[in-house]
C-alpha cells in the first residue's frame, strides 16, 4: 500500500480556492488516487478519484502530474461548510483491498 | 440507490453486554469494510470482507470482536463483553470489486 503524506492542517477564507497536496512517492502502476471528506460525527464522503492528469466533478478537481508522485485536490470558492478533514488515499484500481486512512488534512475555513 | 445503511445510529451497552452493529451495503456492492474512530482521531481499519469471506482482519482485536458478511443480509460487527474502551464510532463502507468505497453514517457505541 502506497504511503501518503499531506499537511496536518490548513486555514483559508471563504471564497478562496483551496489546494491540498498529497505526496505518494511509491505509488504503483495500478494505483488510483482517491480523496474523502469527513465532517465531525459523520462518515467519510467520497469526493473524487483519478489516475492521471486532471479529473473534475461538481465538487472538486484533482490534478495529477505525469510522474504521479503527488496529487492536488482543488476546492473552488470554499465556504464555511467546507471545514472538514480531507483524506488522500492511494490504492490498487484493478482490485479493491483494505483501505488505510492516514491522519488527513484538517481544513479550517474562516469567514 | 440508497447509500450504505448502518444501524443502529446510537447504541448504549453496559459493560459485559454484547453489541451488534449492522451494515447494509449499497446495492451491487460485494465488499464491506469496518472502521473504528475515536474522537479527534483518524479512522482505524478493522476488517475487510467479501460475501461470506473475511479477506483481511488484521485490524481487529483477536478477542471479543468478530465480523461476518453472509450471503443474504447485512454485514454484522459483533463485540462481546464490551468494555469502556470499546466506546467509539464504528463506520462501515462498501464497494464493488473495483471503484471507490462509500461510507455509512456510523454507529456510535457508548459503553456505560
């Protein structure tokens, strides 16, 4: 399982774009990158998943450089309700395996 | 398509009693994962199951804890003879053979 490293915490302001970068230097060929969001007392919520280049959905964008050793989750125009913990995970896209969560990034949005 | 359903949402047990936590995966999902989370801490992997099989239980305590995912019905996480230290939020997730996992809202277990 590829290990991931992300900042422990980040602060930003309402209306700003927030970019959270995750390092995964030993990512394997079959590995996909997945991000989850977790609010207090709730289960993690799937945000986005990608393999390479750029993926965009209605919630976020995921940027993955050619070497795939890192990825950046981009949240456009954040609001106070985006305050949460964000987890970056790397795992085999050909077959699912146990999912190990790191400590995540605690994002705090200020008014 | 309903999401992952966990019940009960809250469960109170006295020390020494048994706790049974249920997880109904999303339709079409054959893989289930259980996690434990203490306040202000991360999600700790417990067990990964496919229909009728335990694939990986490396995160589950050897004693008092068991999990199953029968051919029919929900996945069950069972904790026998609960102790205060078992108090936590327990989350279940489900996935198809490939693709992301989706989580339920959790069961908050309180042992008194």
